C-alpha cells in the first residue's frame, strides 16, 4: 500500500493530516505535478482525471479523490471518529465539510490557479477575471464560518472532524493565493489558531 502524493498541493495534505489524526502510517510516493508527472500515461491509468492523491492498495487497486481515501481508512479504523457516529453527527460533518470544500477550498484554489505565475503552464488559459470573481466568495464563506464558530468550538460541533481539516488547509492555502482573513472574523481566527496548533497540522 502507498499513497501517490504531492507535498505542495492542498488535497494530498488533507489526507496526510487525516491519517496523522488517526495515527495511521502509510508510505508516500511523490508525484511532481509541476513537471507534468500526473499527466503521464502510467499515472492516467491510475487516475484518469490526473489528480493527486491516489491510494494504491496491495492488490493494485487505485482509489483517488481525497474524501474517498479518507472514508476508506475511516471504515478500517473508525476510532477516533472524524466523520461522526450518529446519523445527525454524520450529516452535520458532511454538510460542513462540503461547505468547506466547495465554498472555501475551491474558490481559494481558483484564485491561486488563475493568478499565480507558477500555475501558468498548468492552468491554460489563466483567467484573471475568474480569480477576481472568487475573491469575495472567500470572504463571504469565512463570514459564514465565523458566525457558526460563535457557538461551537469546531465547525461541526465540539469535536474536531474532517470539516476542520478541509477548512484549515483552505485557510493555509490562502497565503500562496495572496488572500487574508478578514480582520473582523474573530471567531474564525480563534478556531484557526487552535486547529493549527494540533500536531497533525505538520503532516
């Protein structure tokens, strides 16, 4: 078993942080996406959408998509729970994780991919107007999170979950995207400082 990984990319890091929270050790094999390694015939045979991470099982089965990989390990190692135990917990965590992924991580990624010079060869065409259109969406969802965090320790309640992992990594990704947390988002900043202090953050 191994995970095809790219240290600089946010989605592989979501898996690394998740596994660190679970104390699960899996070997990683680097894939340099900046040099086109994810677009080779061999890699495409493993993941036709040419993205990392990819989990390769001992029998050669390839599992891609960040949350699919995490759910695979959650089924094998249910404790500590990061996806919830009761129907309500599972639904609430799924809700906040999807908000963090689709309304936060994706807009940040669009800003980065369509404005950063380093992405010019991978994101063709780069559309600066699309990046600019996504900037206010980032501030808007942080406001949503800030309001929710006024009443809870973590996004989905009192326990740290995959929703916090996704949102934390999206927040970290704001730095290379040249975005900043709004000054008024005090609850969000409190949450971010706390989750960034977890040992798994360094995975």
